[in-house]
C-alpha cells in the first residue's frame, strides 16, 4: 500500500530523464533491469545540475563518474531528485522546489539532504538511487523512510562530477529497499579514480564478522523525549543479541563532541569553499538557513582550521579505544521524527538533532549502513545504523542484511515483502551445511528467523524422495509438523526448502530444536542427501497424517479454507 500523499509527490523530482535508448543499455550488466535516480548535485549529461538552487544550475557535458559506471552496468536512469539546497541539511525541507514529505506520513520530514532520492526508492518509483553523505544525508532519510542507506568508506566511490558540500568528508551514498541491492550497486560503483583528488585505493575486509560478534551501544542516548523511538532502539539491541551479538556499553562522549564540530567550528569553512565563486556573487540567491550556514565559513582563519583538525584527531584517538572491545557500533539512525511544521519553526536546532548519531562518522573515517528496524505504533519507521572502521563495508552489508530480514518488515512504503536474502558476493563464503526445513522454519514462517539470524541463505526449494509420511504434531507452539521416514512405496513426496547454514552457526541451530524433532539425513527427489528435520516415530501416534497435502504451506492454507 503506497502512503497517503501519493507516490508521485512532485517535490521529490527536479527533472526527469528521457526514456533510455534500449541499444545503449548493457543487456548483461550486473544491474541490468534496475532503474535508478540521482540526487541533483550529481552530474548527468543532458539534465541540468541545480543543487536545488536555480541560479546555480548548469548543463554538464558528461555524467559523473559514478553515474557512468552504473549505466555501464546496465541500470536505467530515471531522473534527478530534490535535496536540501547545496546538500546543507538533514531534513529535506530546505529547497525552493518544495519540501519532500515522509513516505509514510506527509506531515513529517523525509530527512535530508538526499530527500528525493530516499522518497522515490521508498515509494517504489526507482529500484535504487544515489545520494551524497557528509553529515548523515545518506542515512537519516533511509531511517525515516524504512529503506536501506549505504554510506561507504570515504573515497571508495568516485566523487568526480559531484557538487561538493565538504569535499574532504563527502561520500556518494546508495539508497535501496534491500541490502542486497545496495551491495550490488556498490560493487558496480566503487573503484579508484585518479581524477578525483579524494579517491582512495581501499582494501575491504572479506571475512564476515564473527558469529559471536560484540556490538557497541552508546552510554548516552538522546531521543528528544520520543518514547516510541527509545522502545524501538531497545528492541533493536535485543534483536542483535538474538543474532548472536553481545552488547557492550561504549563512551559516546568523544563521538558526540566530534559531531558538534561539524557545524560549530572552522570545519564549516569547507562548505563555503565548495561554492565560494558562486556564493560571493549570488549570496541572495541562496535560501535561509543555508545562506547563514555557508556565510559563517568566511570568518575562520587557516589557523582556526588547523586547530579544529587537530581536535578531531584528538577525539578520534579517544574514540578508537572502543574498537578494542567491539566489532561494530549500533546507534539509532535518527533520534526521532519531526513534523514539517515544527521543522520550519526551529530549522537549525531540530536539524542538528537529526544528526546526533550521524555527524561524526565521516570525520572519523568510518563506514556505515542504515537499515530498517521497526514500524512504531504511530506508523512511522525507525531505523538503526551499523558503524565500523573504514574498509568494513562488506561486513556491514552481511550483518545488516541479516538484521533487516529478521525484522519481517516490508520494502519501504510499498507493502511488498522482503525477497530471500542474497549472499554478499565480495565476502568469502563460509563453509556451510545444507539443511532441509519442512515446517515452521520455512520462509515467512514463525521460526524462519532462527535461520536468517545465523546467516543461513535459501539455496533451493525441492521435494523429498517419496519415502516419507508427514504429520501435524498436536500441542506444538508454534504449530510444527513431523517428518517420518517409511518403507519405499508407502510414502509421499514432501515439499522442503534447502538452506545453506554456515558451519560456525550450525551447532547453535541444532541445539534449539526441541524433542520430538531432531536432525537427520533426508533424501531428496533427485537422489541427493542433506541434513534435515525428522521426527521420532512415537510422537506421530495419533497425530493427523497430512502427507496427501504434500507440504506444510498447503496444510496451513487448508486450515484457512472455508469448510463445505
């Protein structure tokens, strides 16, 4: 179900691309068949780049490096999206093209500055989109709109052809409705670019986080009085613990102090430097409060800048101490939701609040991934962000995908269920055990999370060999079936799903299986053998034989069917 307010809010788009020439699309590219939108501070040939400032608009001769890579990978460009002017803001309302509404409730902010890019993905208008992220612009809109926001390690994606906000800490970011899509886009978009002075050759970690990972939780948590957000974050901590993580309280003070420096120090001079030539001659064409923020950058000296850079390094050294005890940091993506009306009344103070858990990340050279976590009682989304040191992008994607799928949330505001998880291709695949499931562990069933939380991935749907009887076991919660091997010629084929379970998680999975169920060897219809659920014969005495239905899904459907 699309949100009230309409999927095609005109404020989300600034310009639309003409239909692509089919001959120009890479038919076999890694992103073939996917559509995307681009934040309008990123160049696309044939469309003006405005940075949400009409007086600044120009016609680029070529695509930004990242846009060209995505087109070469087979993706189709739909157009340019609205943003907080000059990517200066985290709320999505600082644009002469209009405020972009939240995808779930148009009375609330969408988050910015990549507001339009998040909205068109959340509402299903594009499969993915590009944003930029200096202070959280690739994460806050994701958290407020129930989508994924991947903020890569700085310099991993070329920023050539991007109008900068603060060039030394800018990142091109990716929005998608699933982590798997965002990771596939990153795989196609990344790469060193010698023409971008801030591009880097980075070696990314290729081993997933340990099964017994440790995650940091800030000792200071500020939700601006929002009890629903506080409860949703507590639920997120519990969910990560259920996935095998151990929560570790960390000192958030140095991170918070770095966050304050982004706008309250000489670092803001870089925002002025980014558009100095235009700003000095067209200052009145820039809207408030963007104008005041950028103008403040004129008043700092080089000595001021060196002093604050040293302070960031000092605080970074303090913050680095936490990594000796944790693998990943968990924070709310944003502390709360604000209405557009309230944001207009307090545009600076509330915008600063939205950056509470994002402003420090790029300054300290971390990678981050915002993933959906819950829908609150008021129907608004709540997201969390996983943060780890530079180079952890694939590790974050792996953990983030497992977390996202454990929530059971739909994709964005579309109401469409999440698809099966896909392996993060760049990670080394751990040794796995093939496990066949027949009942409550099937995709979408109540116990499926016991698989996904352990990083198991769906390998195939299949049938057993015709050597089994299938029973509905009485008194089980949630309802469970029992699969019993019988003599050849006396059984039936039963539908199963075969999952690849990482070896390191297999033991903890088996330990959760209650009697009279257990794990044994199943024979599939093709003659192959896998580990799978079997039942003690004694428990099937008096149980309902449902073999004729051929599987658990059919049995569950029969319970809901009207009786003649």
